[in-house]
C-alpha cells in the first residue's frame, strides 16, 4: 500500500517525450559539474556482492536484501542496497591517492521500501567516494563539500531551465542552512523527527541536516544509520523544499566515513560487535583502508525536483500497487 499525494491543480510542465530529453540533459550536465568539483572519475560498480564479505549496506538494519543462489560458484549473491562500503574498498584496491575519488551509477532493489511520491522499490543513485587526509576529517571540510554539491545542483538547474523554459523561473537557493539533529530536537521537542525536518526546511529551503545516527538527548536517534560507514558526528542529508509537493525533499545522504576509532565506538553503541570479524570491518579496524568521505545522490530524486514532477514514477520505471496506478491515472500523472 502506498501513500499518494496529488497536488491540487497539478499538471506536468513537460510532455513525456520532453521529460526524457530533459532527463538526459540533466544527468549529463550534473555529472560533469559534480566530477569537476570533487575531482572524481567514473568506475564500474557491482550489482551484487557476496553476503559474507560485509560489503553490502544494511541501511537501517531492518531492510531485507534481495538474495539469490549462484550455482556456478556454489555461493550466494546479494543485490546491493547501496555502495557505501564497496566504494571505500575499491579506492584502496585501485590505488586512488588523497584528493582523488570515484563515482558510479548505482542501481538497487529495496523490496521493503514504503511507496509514496518520493520512494520506489527501484533506487538509482550517483554514488561517489574520495580519499581524504586525517586533517580533513572535520565539519569544515564536510560543509565545504556540501557547498560544492549544492552549487553543482543549482548550476545544473540553471542550464536545464535555459533549455526548457516551460519549467518556469523559480530556482533552488544556493544559501545553505547547516543544522544538527540535536538542534532540531531542541527547537521542536514536541514534533516527530520527520515533522521537524518539514518545519525547518520550509523556512530554510536548502538545508544540510547533520549528525544522523546516534542517540539524541531524548534517547532516540533522529533516523537510523548503519554503524559502519558514516561517522555519526560527521554526516548528514541534503534537503531542499519541494514547491510542488510542499515538503522536504532529500537529495543526498553523505558524510565523512568512520575511522577505526569511530567504527569501534559505533559498533558497540549499535550492538553490532559481531561484524568485527567480517573482512571489510577487519580491514577498517586494522587501518588497512584509506580515510574517505562520500555519499549517494538520488538520480530520479534530482530529476523529479528539477523537472517539477509530482511523483518519482514520472521520471523512472518501477512497479506500483494498483491504488497508486489508479490514483495517478485519475490525476493525470503519467507513470513511466
């Protein structure tokens, strides 16, 4: 069952054909701006990994990965849920130097995703990761990188608007409000984490919400984060205000990755000490992987936001429940 929102009076500013052309231009231009800003090169990435490597991302720890047998190897494969761990492993294996990074186009299946205007079973992201130095593991460097990504998004929007003027003249704000999850809880203690985000982003239309994963003063985390990729003190989400849906619209989850000290602490805090024996985690705890930062930037999420779409199914092909399909058809929302 999905939760469908139909904005009053909504009409897509682009036809289906124009949408496909716009998606092509948007993706090409954004990748160019992102790779130049962060010094990234393209790398091939896996669609699936072996479960015993510890390379798959368990997200909030409750999502079930899609797993299958591989008779030719006698083993099993898991479709990746994200490439957060694999990217760091790859940077070490491929010999990337400090300041250099990679990006890849990640495709995933999240079978337990709750469907709504922003969420689909199919996930497509630009996943990126770069090698950093010990003295870059700080909030200033994190903020600087967020500014570069937001600048790449806003520049891409300006170029797409020049090609498709029917999208209107409204632009995203390059001015970023940096706020922590604890500051949000202090501001709105009576609201749920999601409601806090909505309230704050409506007033600050470009927001970077920091420090996600650890418990707040209330004893509860703002949101779940796996303990073995982001440092919970040095991560965050890039959020924009979506004027079509009138809601906070997450574009990216990113952060400076754990070093062996923060990994040790977060594994214990999360009750996941059993992971210490996995190959990836052993390499981290022994200091055999480079220090990195990275994140994922939703491809369909970005296309949806910049092309003024009401539903993510207007910019990607997926599978929807009958209620969503019927509701979109009635509202004139074309699902691909």
